[in-house]
C-alpha cells in the first residue's frame, strides 16, 4: 500500500513538472513571437 502510494505520488510530481515545463515553453514562444512583430 505504501509503495503504491509512493509510486502514484512520484507520477503526480512528474506530471506536474511536465505541465509546468510545457507552460513555460509555450509562454516563451508566445512572448518571442509577439515581441518582434516588425521582423
């Protein structure tokens, strides 16, 4: 029971990091695209 909970917690932590990374990348791409409309 304890090992299963630990594994589920690790999965949730990885998922959270993945989502945060995707949000960061999409934000940087959005700012880079809107920051230089002249070029």
